[in-house]
C-alpha cells in the first residue's frame, strides 16, 4: 500500500531542498551542539538517530530552564498548577500566612516575581516572625533588584539559622552583599557556604569575585571544582546547575 505522506517524510532530497527541512536541520544541529557541550551523551545519540523530532524533545525536556528571572536561583521544591488553585482557595477561606507564603514560593519558582512579592508581603503582615517567609521574601526582593530591602531580612534569617534552606539563604545574602558592592563581605560569606556545600552557584560566584580582585589562582581552584564535580552529579542536579556550569566553562576559558 503506497502512502504519499510517508514517502515524502522519508525522501532525503525533499528535506534538503525544503526550507522547512533546512530549518529542522539547523534546529537539530543547535540542540546537538548543546547536548555535546552539556555532555548529555544519550541525548546526543538520540538526536543523531531521530533528527528534528528528537530536537523538539530535547528542547522541551532538557534545554529549557526555569524562567530567566530565577534561573539558577530556584527555591528547594517543585510545584504545579493544581497546588496554585488549592492555595488560592485556602487563602480565600482561611486567610492563613503560610498559605500566602507557599503561593509566593510557587510564583518565585516560576519566575513570576511580580506575583510572588505581594504574596510574601501578605504573609509577613500576618506572621512577621516566620523564618521561611522572611528568607524567601528576601530572595524575591533581591531578584527584583532591591538588595537594600533584602539585606535586613536575610541577615536576620542567618543570625537565627546560618544553615537555613540548606545554605540557600546564606547564598542569597552573599549575592545581596555583592549587589551592594561589599565584595570583601561577599567573599567571606561565600567561603562560609563553600565550607559546608559544593554548590556550583556558590563556587562560580566566588570565583568571579576572586578574578575581579586579580586572584586568578583562587578563581581557578573554584572553577576546577565545579567542572570536576559536574560529570559525576545526578541528572536532576546537572539540569538544575547547568547555568552555573556554563559560567564555569566560560571562566575556565578566560583563565587559561
């Protein structure tokens, strides 16, 4: 039985001459280059075996990161649309501070800072002592380029619990100090993070501060740690940290 559509799909000459085919080939090459750079070897093989279709799968399941506003700065945890609806209903009926805070976390995770900020503010009005709300509100303000407002919130959290959120709050404080131009204080804070954690987010930003001071050897050490650890990290962690690994590779090329 002859199928004209299938024959067209399998016709290599058609794809070479077709503008759509050329666009598909260019897209596949783009995704393949990214897969090789990220050392996603199984995906690279898949892209070679199933061009175009494989490229779209790679784009949606691997290439796309969190929204740019919070890419690389995600809060711990994952959320979905169903949970948003549940929290909105609970807020309407119960008006509890932790529901506002949890909804703010979801919007933060999605990169919707303009929606997250009023949620955290409402939570703070109802319970100004909650440590999670203070920490996450501080991070939200920092991502909104309001580091002066973020600083007292984050400093208060760290005084109360230096290990809060597995070191994420301490990293946010280091980033706040950097944004305020207090580089020495930022370096000291990053060192506190790297003493207990191997987060690429911490090591890369510490390396950048070292490099700005002309301390190339210290910067090189931090970058090497990131690049050495990356191939051995679990897949979910590599996906989460890919923005920092890219920055580490860029630094490595500049450091020689």
